[in-house]
């Protein structure tokens, strides 16, 4: 089945169709013009139109508070990005405050919490007023306590035309970007939400882009506490709400995910942000229904099947299970 991929080349975003039996075919999607700035609101771009095409790929993560089966509040807690099929990736710490119980790698969702993502498209989604998509429930959350990457499986509604919502997936790479190379980050900062009983969720969200360069690579890790996993550090701005955002290299491939950030101080106007590299993502497993077959698949298997679009670099990875339950990565060059 063809997958949709997002690329960024020369400042222009493109959608790429990739499948096992066809060459990638790209078409222009949207140009990000930073104009000398390093943090821009895409709604202020000259050729911006709503719904923004990137919102089929990069989405806000929300927590709905539930009481007696009724929603009582809604909060935007971070960003996620689609990786094909009905899967998305976000940062673990985006969810652990509301969902503190982890059993065998699967997050147990308490009855008073309902995680969702906001999917924006020209297609109407059932139970949502308006022609531009709606909230999609997260029905499975898989994370590993040893790193900040988390998999979300989304429950997709059947649309009036008999189809399901289609995501623009992101082309993933495990190749670390060189120190000094450019990075572009897409995500939601300063988003807010409110709730009007009995069932109205109101959102104020802005898709923003930030730019910077790779300052350091931390392989296999920087330290044993905050970044105890493969990561990079850069000077791209990532204010609140950007956790879980995709980090793109100069070729427009997603090479990392925003994990932590240190805002500028009074004496220094530079950001210091950290992002998880994606190697450990491919060791993770999730249950999926693929063409009628329900099974547990690793992200590596899904990449081999063409469900998760990559540049093929995942084949450089070899995972070795340790006696303590952790996983070591062998990175074949």
C-alpha cells in the first residue's frame, strides 16, 4: 500500500508517495519562509491557506478529562507526528503526567482521562461540527521507560464516503545529521483549549516552524539521567507545546523528535534544545490490523512492509537484548 511522506528541500515542503514498487514522486506542498527569523507562525506565511496541509502530518496532542462518561475539560499537552497507517509518535513526558501507569511497555489509560489528537483536513469527521477534520481518539499508547519516544495508535472513524482519514506520513531516517547542519522543527506552541458543556471542545492552536543547527550529537547517550538515549542538541527554539515535534534534517527527513529544551536566559538569547534520535523507535512493537491480519509488529517490520516510510537507513540497525531487559543498538555504517 502506498504511504505518504513529508519532505523539506530548499525550504519547500513536499509530499512524497513511496511504495515497494514505485519510485518516490514529489509535488510541492508548502514553502516555509523564515525571513531572517528563527521561529515563525505558518499562518503568517504569504501562501497560507486553512486547513494547512502540514496539519495532516503534524498534530496537537490533547487530554480530555472525563467524569461519568462526559467530557469536563480539554488540554493541549504537546505535539505528535504521523508515521503512516494510523500511527503517530510523540514524547513520553507529554503523557506521563496524566497517564502514570506503565505495564509491559503499554500505558494503561485511567477512565477519567481520554487522549486525542487533532486531525485537520478538508474531510469532515463524524461527531465534529465543521468541514475540517476533528479529534481522533488514541486507543493504544506504547512507550519505553529508557527513552522519550512513544507510539500512539489512533482509532480512525469511517467517513461518510466510506473511507478513513488519510495522513501525510513523514519519511524517517536513523542517520544522525552532521554537527553544524541545518534543522527545521514543526509543532504547536502556546496552544490553548477550552470546553463548553455538554460536548463542545474549543481549540486555539498555531502550527509553527523553528530553525537551527546541530550543535552536538550524543551517541549512545549524553548522560544517565535526562538524555540516557541517542540524541542531538541544537539551537532551534522549542517553547512549551513543541515537545514531541518532528525534527527534520536538510533533506526534509525526520531524524529526531523534540525531547527537552532550555529557554534563553537574561544574558543569552539562544535556545538549547534536545531531541531524541529515532534509532530506538524501530525496536518498539505495537498491535495493528494490517489487511485483516491482527498481530504485533515492530516498527522495523512495518518499515520493511512499507507501512512506515523511511529512507532505508533503518536497515543499518541491529538490536541486542540485554539480561537487564534493556536494548543495545549496533549502528552499522
